[in-house]
C-alpha cells in the first residue's frame, strides 16, 4: 500500500484522504440519524429539490411555483435529474466538494510560499474542523459556499501578484456564482479583491489602473442588470437598513436556546459600538465558557477550545517580519465575513455554521507561523 501511494501526487493523496474522512462522517451521520441541532435546512432542500427534479424531467424549467431562499435547491434538483432523487446522492456530491476544500487550502498555502509538507499537513488537518466535518456531511449550501469562497481567495492572491485576464475572468465568474448561494459572502469576497489590489504593490501600475477601471464598471452596472440598482444601492440599502438587521437578528437567528440576547442599539453611536463588539466577539470566539449552557453550545467547545490555540499561532505569524502582503486577502476576507455575520446573527449555534468560511480562511494564515520555503522552484509546481 505504501509503495502504491508513492505513485500519487500530493494533491491526489490529499483528495483521497479528505474524501475518505468526509465519506465516513457522512455515512455515520446519515445512517445513525445524528442530528443534535435538528435537520436544519437539510430536509427542506431535499424535498424542494425532489419537486424541482420532477418538474425539470417534464420539461418545465420555470421556478415561479417555488419560493426559494437561494439557488441551492435548483442545483440539487439538477443533480437529482442526472443521478436520481436520493438524499444520499446529494450528500455524496457534497463530500466531493468538501474534499476539494482541502485541495484549495493546500494551493493557498503553497501560494504563500510555504513548503509542500506544511501545505499538505495543514490542508489535511482542516478536514477535522468539527463544524465543517458535520455541516459538510449534510444537504446544505455551505458545501458549495465554502469551496467557492476559498477558491476566490486563492485567485485573489494570484491576481495581486500578477494581473491576468483569464484568472480575473474566472474570479468574476466565481463571485457571480457565489452570489446566488450566499450573496453577502460574494460581496465581501469582491470587496476583498478591491482592497487587496489597492494595497498591493506587486502588480504593475498600468495593469492595476485598468483593473480598477474594470472593477468600477462591474460594480456599477452588474448590480443594475440584476435588479439591485447602480452600485447595488437598492440591495445594500435594504441589507444595511437597521430595521432589516434587527428583524433578521430577532426572527431568523435569535431563536432557540443558543441565542445570546445581544441586541444592536443603533440609537447611540457608542452604545452601538459596545453591542456590536459583543456580537463580533461571540462570532469570533464564541461560545465563551459561561455561554455553554445548551447541548449545541457545549458541543461547540470541541472546536472553539482548539481554535483559541490556533488563533494564538495565527496572530504570531501575522506579527512576523516576513509577513507577506499576499496574505492580506485571507485576513481581510476572514475578518470581513465575521464582521458581517456579527451584524445579522445572535445565535451561537448558527454562528458555528455561518463562520466556517471565515475560520478556514484565517486557518490558512496558520502557515505564516512556519518558515518561508526558500527554493528556486516556482510555486506553480504545486501540481
């Protein structure tokens, strides 16, 4: 077996190991009905996708009969048409995407000029992230959101090193796709690219100017054609409206035993800062020890306690003199996403799911705690 495995590249080995880990978790959860947090959206997505698949098979591709929160049931319906309307099939596709997440993490770390050994070890370790191991085994849109967002981060790192039209086109397609599954994550990813390009000095000036002009045009007109107004003004005005934020916190996330009870006070600026800081802390570090009162929050201790140790080494790596500006997209995106979640979620249980993409983005920064890989070999040799 050892001789046979030597014939595989690091990426092939990583995918195989990751696939087996997620496959085992999926089978155990599926056949033993391990749902300590309820079925979440799992059952809803499956039932909706089954109905969509029946309609698609009849040649009717209209979505007017369905009220869809996002396009994940449509994607799942297409899978059911091709492979059959079985929940386990949908979960198996999720296993593939969860395995690809480890591959993307490997590529990100290699792009930060760390060795193949460090990249492989950390990417393999990411498979044991409890929340992703659990939620990635269910029929949830997170199985698509996480790899799409991290893939976008990898492309940003490559773009700030060198502006490339093909990579830029792939990145824009990635953001566009992500928007239809979790729009605010796509918005933060695009903003991360804009800020990273602004800060970076690696790209040639004239290419940066042309890219900025292209970005401004895209930001201006793309939302308009999607019905969100110029520069997405209509979308942002609804999304950032204090009444909307309060309503989402109180009716969507601030329910159940995992709700903390932190209300954002928009009436006084300093009071808002105080309440928002508490909400941000809960997303980044919660559940805190005194908040572990319910089963779901106690189970979250499995991941949050190791996270405290990892966060220490991540900060240590960020403070190193060898810190690379190419690492900034991961930091901007991770903290930016946590900041967004802090606006809308007051639920510790929901936070464990919503923050997975942010945590994995910041997890890649753990590689900064290790020495740079000094070699004439190009990072493009990762494959």
